[in-house]
C-alpha cells in the first residue's frame, strides 16, 4: 500500500514537469504526461537500477520542502558572511574530518551538497559516512556546527527521509 | 536603452573579467573554476534575453546549458584527477 | 555594443586556444569558446544553431578530445621544498622558477604533457605513497631529482642540463628502482 | 508598479552579489580560498536574480520554468565545485597539513 502511494507521488511530480515543459495543461497533454512518466519509471526500474527506484531515490515531499527552505535560508546566511570574508581578505585554509550520523547513500550526498552551499565550507572527499571538509581556519561558526556530538540540523531533517 | 539591456551589458562585463582570470590562472583548476562560473553567467544572460524578447522557448535552451556545462566540468575534473583514465 | 563584447571574446579565446602549448588547457579554452559563441548565435537570433553548438561543442567534443588525450601520456611532476616558508626569498624563488621552466620546456619540446604539482608534504612521504613520474626536491639551493631507473627520459634530462648553460644550478639526479619506494 | 520596482531592486542585489564573486577570484592568492568563496557567492546571486524575474512574471509557465532552472542549478553547481576541489586534492595540491 505504501509502495503504491510512493509511486503515485512520483508519477504526479513527473506529470507536473511534463506540463511545465509543454506549457499547456489540457486533458490530452496531462494524459500523455501520465503515460510517459509511467514508462520512464518502469524503464528505470527494470534496466538502469539493480534495486527498486523507491529504495534509492524516494524522499518524502514534506522532508524535501523543509530541506529546501532551510537550505535557502542557509545559502543567504552564507552569502552575506562570504562578502565579509572577501572584504577582509584573510585566507588560511584547513581540512577537517567529520563523521556523519546518517548511514544511507542519498542522505549523505544531500548532506554533502548542503555543506558545500553553507558558509565557508566545501566537501572534498567521502568514504562511508566520514566526510572531509575544507574550511577557513578562524571560522568559529563551523567549529560550533560540526564539532558537536549530536547531529546538526540538516541531519535531523534528513533522518526522516523514508 | 532599457534596464534589462544594461543588466545584460553588466553580465557581459563580468564574463570578460572571469575570462581574464581563466587566461591568467596559474593552475589548471583555476581555469576549471572559471569555466564553471562562465557557464552560470551564460545561463543568467539567456534568461534576461528571454525577458527582453518575451519568448519562453529560450528558457529550454537555458535548461540544456545548465545540464551540459555541468557534464563538461565534471568530465575534465575527473580526467585530471585520474591522470588520463576516464 | 553587447554583440561586440562577445565577438571580441570569441576571437581572443580562439587565438589563445590554438597558441597554448598544453593540450589540457586548450580543451578548457575550447569549451569556453563554444559556450561564448553559442550565446553569440542567440544574440543574432539563431536559437537552433545555438542549441546544436551547445550540445556538440560543450559536451560532445570535450569528451571526444579527452578520449583522444588518453593516448597522450601525462607526466606528473611533484615539486617540494625543504622548508616551505623559505619560498618567499627572492633568490630561492627565482631558482625554482628557472628549473621548473627548463623542465617544462624539455617536455614540451618532446611533445609530451607535463603537469606540475606544488605540495608541502615531506618528500619521503611522496616517494612512498604517490604515483609520480618525477620528483623535484629543493633543499636551500641544491636540487634533487628523483626518477625511475627504467625511464629513458631521465638520461635525456641529465644530458639536457649538462649540455646547455643553465646558470649554476646544483642538480643531483637519483635513480630509484621500480617499486623500491613506491607502494602505490 | 510596486512589482516592477521590486524586480529592479532584486536584480540589482543579485548583480552586487555577482560583483563580489568576481572580486573574490581576483583578491585571494591561493586556489582553495578562491574556490571556497566564489562559487557560493555565485549561487546566491543567481537565486536572487531569478527571484526578481519570478516576481515580475507572477504565477505563469515562464516563472515555473525559471524555478525548474533554479532547482537544477542549485543541485549541479555544488556538485561541480565538489568535483574540482576533489580533483585538486587527489592530485596532491596541498596547502596545509591535515588535522
């Protein structure tokens, strides 16, 4: 039952994409969209992936929206702090290691993506759930966010993915 | 000269500055960074051009650019990282 | 006005991409060139040509050039210094620039592709772990060049530095056996 | 009228962010700080500029397509930054010791 709901959500999202790309929302267009998205999901399931599509790439819609809103907030925060950095012009760079408390691939990739967009950090390497992060030396904000024992805010959001 | 044409000119100026960095850049990774920035700027200019001409099919081209610039950059970075083994 | 800026940029990029000596740089310049020229096509209201140029020039031909470059061997040269803080002294910096320029010229003359990497790691660590072709280690004003015994280019480098007049650089060439230091 | 003014203001703010990105790649002396700063400021400028355009057009297919472009760029831009930084690190381009 849960699987059916998940697949229906995927089909609805793909149909919306089809309608946006075609710029017309007539009944005929929506029908074609539904058929094309069913074919696309079936093809990916049977030829491109070993496992089910849902097991790899499904993210709850609510979690995705929460993640995007928090991400945009963080991006703006990071942009403003980077401008200060550019004006000051200090440039000492170090590499720190960070062990994440997530343990499935897609969540770790989303976390790495978010880290790359947040203030003064770029993810460089990933091995299992250990990430190597490049950051500025005197940046206390990062130390507060990543040296803690408990998970950071992003990880708390991403934990409820399935 | 409308506001959007001035915006387009400013973006063109920024593109020229980034290309100067690409030509100067001491390491090959600086050049790659420049390639990435130029492709983002070209996407922006296409969107502004779509506003000026008021034609939404130009946005499809912007979408294609967004995917392709990414593919080129990642391939070159991977090539350098593995020293010739793609 | 706008068209003129982009036209000048295309001409500059085209000239640079054929006059550079390193092929990987030329690939990047060509990618940039095709991005800029396809926007120029859009400005002259030819979106169909622009989309073809973007697909072929920016993605397909970049990958084709890279596959062609696979056949073309890249020489990895590591450069490391005894004391990295010392690199600010003018005297040392000029000598470093001289030897790197010479080695680059040596490889470019023989139509090979050198890639120079500056690192701060200890040279023994690089000898053990990294996959190198040549390692240049500078201690004050002496240079040590590490290379493999079987590499016939090493003799050529020695001859190159002996024959021509390169100032008074102190160069020692050390030959390692294959796999003696290198675990990688 | 107020919508038009808001568009102009947002696009100008986006241009200012991009200006700082261009200054950043000339100001810093080593590669890692350049890549840390510039790619992020780029993304901020991009999102601000696109938000201005979306406000100009309201809820139409035009602005929906722009939102799609925004989503693609927000996903792919950090990926290519990540690829460049990783290729520099693996090739041994190192500035400071690891901790």
